[in-house]
């Protein structure tokens, strides 16, 4: 009986051992945890070691027990920066940072706002070749802008077209033959403009008159207003101020029917009649148009377009005051010279002003000082083409912007000069400006 129990215990022990072995074979082995390793020292791109807090440098080697001399320093890296500039480096290093260049088609609305106490100056520039054609394809590297003889780095450069705000000023004191050509050409004005433009119409003889405020360039209002602006002009008969025909032949109640020919006092005596002076209020007309233009929002090109022979006499405003107002409010004057000012040779002589006489062509001075252009045309076809040519020129200009180094609290006149690094080109831009509080950024 005792032997039986021993056999049963032995069998149980063998079964348990067998199960343990089978379970151990089915159970996967668990690896030991990794042994901690020392951190790998940092190294630079050239292989040199980097010490925290000191940066990359040469690591001194430990002194050898067999040598008492100083530790040997590693050889300098062959990739050390060279002090010599590369051969491809441009010569002009003034413009180190490129100006803000808006995405094509977005204009200056996408440019950043500069919140600093300086004057931001915007300079429209027209570049022409020796044949009078517009030069395209220039970059900001081709332009240099100087204010008061000091070069300014460009902060804005764009070639995007601007919408135009044009104030048309029509001279109605022209002679009847020239006035007829101007009247017939007014219908071509709307064809030179786009739906994004806006137009105001002014006229003048003895004083300026606003025909309409700013309206859409392609609206139905503009042709109606231009049709109402047409006038017959003045007679071109020579006056008679002496001789038997100088007296007044038509009397009404004892007085001359024409008060300009009334003898006596300032008109002269019975044998001599003083010729009345011509009245051409060009200054007053440009000033009235400029006041209306100054209310237009930013982001539009402000232009006064004058159709006249350029004569000036009898205005209350002076040329100097009107020009300052134009240069303060960023207004450019363009024009089409007609009549005597458009005649070859005489048009250049008429720009010379003799003291105590009437200005024969003051319009040329306005266009030069404000960055505009003056086109002289005598024929109807030429006048119509000048509208489209000048509108295209005003729309497709290079627009440069910079931050003036002058104080914002100084209201003195500042001279501007724009240079282009291209041979044989003509640069048209304004001569200068007066700072305004609207320019502060």
C-alpha cells in the first residue's frame, strides 16, 4: 500500500515537470533593459565640438602622461568664411533689402503699413526712349531716387496700373476756329478711359466753372456734360484802336452799344481807344480742379488734364500758390496745347515770359514741375490721339516709394531727382513736393 502511494507521487511530479517545460517553451523570452550609455558629444558642420554655453570651437585635448609639452591644437577648418567678396557680387550695395513689390494685379493695397514717424513719399515715374516710346521691363535695381541730394532706399516698387481720377479743364477763351476743333474732339475723351476711372469737367474764360463733379468715366452723364461744355470761342478779327473807324458807330441812349469801345476814361479819347485786355484765368481753373481732386481717396492717380493754349492773365490765384497746392496734394498736370502754342517754333517761343506782359504759355511750366507731359496738336485727329496717348502714359507708370529722411515737422520744399541706369532714356517725374500730414506713416 505504501509502494502505491509512492508511485502516484512520482507520477505527479513527472507530469508537473513536463507541463512546466512545455509552458517555458511556449513563453517568449523577455530581454534585459538597455545599459545606460554616455551622451554623444555635439559637433558642428566642420567636425569641431560644440560646448554648451560656448558654441563651436576647438576642444583641448587632455595632457599626455608621457609628454610635458602643451596639447596639440587641431588644424583650422578649410570651410572658414573668406573675407573677400564673391566675384558675382553687384557693385551697387546701397539697396541691400529689396522694396515691397505687390503681387501683379493687386496694386499697392497689399503692401505693408509702415508705422514709423517718417514721411512716405510716392513718386510716379515715366521712362521714354529717344523716340518718345515708353520703356518697359525695368526693375527696382535700375532706379535711384535722391531727395535733397541724398539717396533714399526704395520701400515700394510696382508697375501695376492705377485707376485715374481726372479733372478735365477746357479753355473756352480760344479763337473760334481752334474752339471748333476742341468741340469736335471731346467725344474721344471717353474712349481713352476705363470703367475704373472717374472724371470731373471744368471750363474757364473769365473765371472757372465746374460743369460736373466726379462721375464714372463710362457713365452716360459724361458725354452729356461734354456736349453742354461746347462754346463758340472768341472772334479773331483784329481790333481797331485809331483812325476814323475807331469811334463807336452804334449808340444806345447816348452811349456806345459796346462798352469796350466807349470813348473816354480808360478806353481812350475820341481819336484813340484803348484795346481791352484779354482774360485767361488758367490759374483759377487749375486751382478749382485741384481742390476737387484733393478729396479723392488714396490709391488713385490724381491728374488735371488741360486743353488750352496756355495763356494766363487775370487770375486771382498766382502760379506759385497753385503749384504749391498741386505739389502738396500729389496732383500731376497733363495737357494738350492747341492754337498758337501748338504752332511749330512759336510754341517754344511763347514759353518765354516778358515782364509786365501776359503769359503766353504757362501750361508748360505746370506740366514740367508736377511730372506731367504736354502734347502740342493742331489738327482734330492729333487732339483726339493725344487723349489716348496721355491717358496710357499716366496709367502705366513706374511707382516708387521711399521713407524720407527729413523731419515730419518740417514743411519746407523737398527736391526730388530720379535717375535710371539706362543710356539714352528720358525720365519724367515731379521736381519735388511739400510734405503733408497725410503722408505720415
